[in-house]
């Protein structure tokens, strides 16, 4: 059976996906922040900051307004059935983005890098950013993350070996890079962050893998035991840095560490660190002729 | 919680110390990258009265126009360190008494806060819905056409806008203290 897209229906579904991503903080992020709040000293700045963040998340959900005014780079990972026109899906996403901007779910964020002019509707070269994949299922799966500029500015890429960190071309070297990057970020990425780590690849693939980790559930366990160990060790050690929420000091510097890997050239060993702010906004749409659902 | 109503005097600002929680009221002016470059390079006169004794807020809001009136929908702070090359000079040039942002600023701004008598007030990054609720009225907007919505200079009136002093007029910076401590831990973890 040929998979048909009802453009109007998909348009409305994508606007709703954007609204959910922008205004509803995922449940796993909220419970990780609640855990952080309860681990901080009563009455400390760290605890009151986390309280305000949680209060804000609830307010945004109730009022259907953006959690954060920086609605960020809109990153889509879209999986489509065989034979679906990618250009058609792309067009629907771009138009839905313009509609969502009009509705103030998104801030008009996209600036021409040459002239400095804001396009006013979030359209632009490579904006929104869409990655496509194909699968055998008769439905579209669309994941969206909104990644703000503050967290993107403290994201980092290292090349191993790194003399300054005495970091070799192994997992111990990778570990040192992440400690260094999160320490350098301090509160600037809006801590507590979620750390997406991409090991290997070329520079672009490494960062792609790192950013893809943002979609994982904070409470999941990496199926690869080596990567699972690294996630656990980094989570524990990053939280003793004492940077705390917004860099005010405290035990809650990161909410989670998620690791992925890609094959690399023998000559290249990149460590890509995608820092995601506590306002880890992402949502998923499942779309078929029978079903429109979100999670 | 200390309450501050803009415009404020130098004496008032000098009493504030790192760690004080301060609730803001009155008029504030939004300005980020374009606005700071403009103030630093062109020193426009038309905003002098507006800025005297008041505060500049590093923020690019989400706004909505309803019946010809602007409404603030989301308005949390943006990263302040980008304004480090300009902030100290802008502060003195326009006789500002405070800066609001997130992440703190560097040595040049810290020195200017001390010399001129001003504070850095930290708002909680990402709490845009909550902070937009503290905006009771949008009075004006400057440079909207040229700078675009996130970069324009919005003139707003706020009530009970929550902040924390993280850099004061006595040379103290919470950011320096936290960084100093975390550097020691990081060095230990990295050297194994």
C-alpha cells in the first residue's frame, strides 16, 4: 500500500509537535530535576534555583508558553516509510515552523550570517535542520529538539590525543575531555545540563551522534556495557565539580550523561560534546493515516 | 528578599552584596549584542535619560502583538559574557546602576561595577514563562525594524522580578569563587 501524506493534517500535527516541545518539559527531565532539588541543601541557592526552574516548567505547560525564550535551533530526526517524498515533508515542516512562530511557540531566531538580518519566521538556509532516515514501518516518526544558543556555545569538540589534558586515544582520554568541557562551561550552558557525547566519527558525524543522545530517556541504560560504565562514571564525577544549577554552586551540575559512538578513521579520534541545557525540550510525533500521537 | 525600584541611587546599589536575593520593580531596558555594539560604538544620545540610574537586561524575548499592544510571552536572560567587551564602558557612559543576565561576566565588568557603583544581577536561565509574568507593561521598543525582535531594545515595567546578586560593587564575584573551586576538583579528576 502506498503511504499518502495529507499535507494539511501533517502541518497541524507538526505545529502541535512544536508547541509540545517548546512548552512541555519531558517527564524524565522533570523527575531528574526534582531528584536534584531534593539532594541540595535546604535553603541553598542551588535548591531555590531548581525550585524556580520546576515552577517555570509547570507554568509554561499550563499557559502553553515557551519554557525558555530561546527556542533555539530546531533539530528534526524524521524516519519515513519507503517512497515518501522528503521534499514534501520538508516543505510541511518549514511551513509549520512559520505557523508556530506566528503563534509565539517559537521566537523568530534565524539571522542571515552575511547581512545580520532576521528572517522573522525561523526559515533560512538549513533551518529548520532536518535529518531523514527510511524504515519499513507504514508511518512517519518525527523527533524534534529545541537547542538554545547558550548551551550550544559551550558545546565542544576535542581531538585525541590532547597534550594539555594528557588525554590519550582511549576511553580514559574521552573521560578527561568531558570533565574539562563541563568545567569550562560552568553555569553558562544553563546547568544542570544533559551531556550528549559522541565518540569518533568525523567532526560532523561526531556532533550528530552527540546531539542524537539528547533524545534518549534520562533513566535508560546504554546497551553497550563499556559506554554504560562511562555514562555512570561521568555522571557521578561531573556532579562533584560543585558548579551546581546556573553555576551557583551545588551537587546538581548534570542531570544525565548519554554516550554514542561511530566508526572513525585511524588518524582521527574526535570527542564531541553536545551540552543540552536543563530546559531539555524535545518531543516525538507518530503520524500515519490512522494515527496522530505524541510522546 | 530585598526590593529595588528603578531608577536607583549609587548609595542604594553599594549596599548590595553577593548572595543577596533582590526583587526588582520599575522600568528596565532590554539590550543584547546589537544594542551593546550600538551603544559602545555610536554612543546615541536619545537613550541617555532612559538609561540613567536604571538597568540593562540581557534578554531577547518572545513577544506577541494583541490589539496593537505588545505582550511579553517568554523573557528569560541570555548569556552575558558576550557583552564583556562593551559592558564596562556602556555602564559608565550611560550611568547604569545594574546589569541583569545569566552566567556572570569577566574582570573588566567587575572592575567597572566597583569603580562606577553598580551590580550584576543574575536571573535564572530558562525560566522564561515565570519572568515574562513579572512584566506588567511594555512601554516602548527601540530599533525594532533594524535589530529584529530578539535584539531590539524593549522598554518594560516589571513587578517582583526575581534576581540574585552574583557580582557586587566591592569586587566580589560568585562566579570566580565557584570556578576556583571546581577547577581544583577538575584538575584532580583529570590527572587521575
